[in-house]
């Protein structure tokens, strides 16, 4: 929900019942299991969600993101 304060700034607020983790959001989609990679099952995801603590999951996401962005080709910064 967006609210506008006296200065005209827009403040976004999210109802508590709509706040979800990425895993909770994924499982709320009907038929999500059919879109997973063949080697990944809904049961495997459930086990990972239960066993991994929040900080470990966040670290895993950041490491994966760094690995992904590291694979992009970047031009060397050479002064011409």
C-alpha cells in the first residue's frame, strides 16, 4: 500500500500477511513443481528450506550471485 506524507513523499508499506520468503512465494504458486529442473524435486527444496538457517541461505544466495556475475565478460579498464 502506498501512502503520501505531508511533503509528498511516497511510502510503501506491505501487509504482514503478504510478506513471504522466496521459498514461501514459490510454493504458493500452483503447479510450481512441474517447472523445476529434472534433478530438483519439491521434496528436496522442502528439506533444504527446513535444514538451512536464514543466514546460511542468505550467504548461499550472495555467493551464487557473485559466481554468476563473475562469469560475465567484462572489458578490461585500459586507459587510452
